[in-house]
C-alpha cells in the first residue's frame, strides 16, 4: 500500500512538472510572438514616417499634431504609438546624425504588450537609417 502511494505521488509530481514546463513554453512562445509583432509594427511605422513625414523624426511625439498633420501615422492595424522622443545629434563622428526612442503598444490585448525601439536618422534631409529593438516593457513604462 505504501509503495502504491509513493508511486502515485511521484507520478503526480512528474505530471505537475510536465504541465509547468508546457505552460512556460507557451508563455515564451507568446512573448516571442508579441516581440515579432511589435518589431513588424515598428518597421511599418518607420516606413510610414520615412515616406510621409520624415521631418517628424527630429520632433518629439507631443509636437507632431502641430508640426505636421500626417493622417494615420500614429496607429496602424494592431498597434498604436505610445511615445517618440528624439535624442538629438550624436556627439561622436557626425553631428547630423541622431536617434530617438520609439515606444509602441499592441492593441486588442489585455494586457497590451509594449516595446521600445531606437530609431537612427540623419538630419539633412531627415532620413531614417536604422531601427533596433530595445525589448518589451510593462504597460506603465
């Protein structure tokens, strides 16, 4: 009887461990999917900025509506722009280069995943030259 009880407890433990590892794999898969979707959204937004309003790269997000009305630039299917802040000119090789931090959020999810991206541009004429992922963030960052 004791051996049967011990076998049952050990099998329950193994089942719990298997279920826990499966749950962790599902969470990691969802995280990777959110990261991929946010990177795609960042690339779409960067492309829109480059084509429609490249001069917005040098302005903070709060100044966009007054500076240049670009319809649809702040949101797309499945995402919205949370913030954009230019970092100004680089102190290194070329002062005409700059960077900014872009924060995007996926819509239609609870909680809505957010991610930050660094965008790199040249000032004259304003032109986007690169984008790099800085990682997922909480909804309050």
